[in-house]
């Protein structure tokens, strides 16, 4: 079963470190469940996390950063096993 995670992050606001840390956490927790994880450089204050083309979190839509553990919980709830 495919589980593709896409993290789009803003380069001008230096979200790379946040995106990489989130990637590391997700991959450590779901080593055998995530088939692909893609980091997508973007702009405009974007921090958007998708799983199989379903947006799980969008900073732009919610106008806030994710709370600690929020994205990880969303991934956990939505991963196909």
C-alpha cells in the first residue's frame, strides 16, 4: 500500500529546518509504512503537509503553525496500513 507524504515549505521564511525535523519524526515513527516522503521548496509562507494528495495541515489555511505533535497525530490517524 502506498503512503506518500508531501511537505511543501517556504524557503524565504526558512522553514527548511522545520520541514526536515518533521520528516525525521514521521520517518522514525512510520519506518515501514511511509513509501515516499517528498520535500517541496515553495514560497509565500507555505507549510503544507499532505498524505496521498489529501491535505492534512495547511499553515496558510489555518493561519498558524502546527502545535507540537499535531502533524504527527494527523499522519498517524490517516496512514493506510
